[in-house]
């Protein structure tokens, strides 16, 4: 599992407050009906999201931060929060892959000089 951070907005009073949520993410794996040798495959493993921590953005009140962390943990357990966490983690993972590919390409260009 890799740790990621996403921003969510907690309904607080009459407005919303920005909360940075840290979570662990595992993408799971798709089901495989049969292995290459013909043996039976295995069922799918769903993605997993595990709450790590949460902090209010630009608010330094420990009591409010504790409340925000409780809200964030519940938010990740709900379908909407879970889906947003999966999307955020996939986007960050894709961005990291693109950066790694650009770095490799740059190193190859430098080696050719």
C-alpha cells in the first residue's frame, strides 16, 4: 500500500472547511478466470483505502483537527469518499509514472550526447 494525500471539504457550520486527508491505497487486482497453464484462476481483489490522518487546512485548533479526522475517517468509509480517494490515488500514480518516463527519456538523451 502507498500513502497518498487528497483534499476534501468538510461541511462545517454554514460552510465547508478544507481538510487534507492522508490514506493508504492498494489498487487491488482483476479476476483471472484461468491461468496460462489452464489451471483455475483467482477472484478479483477490490481496491482498498485505509485512513491514516487528517488535518484542517490553515486552521491550528487541535480540537477541531480531531473532529476533522473523525469526519475524514467516516468520509473514506462512504462510497463517495472511497471513490474520490481511489481516483486521487490513481491520478497521482499516473502522474508519477509520467514523470518517471520523462526522466528516463531525458537520461537517454543525455547518454546519446
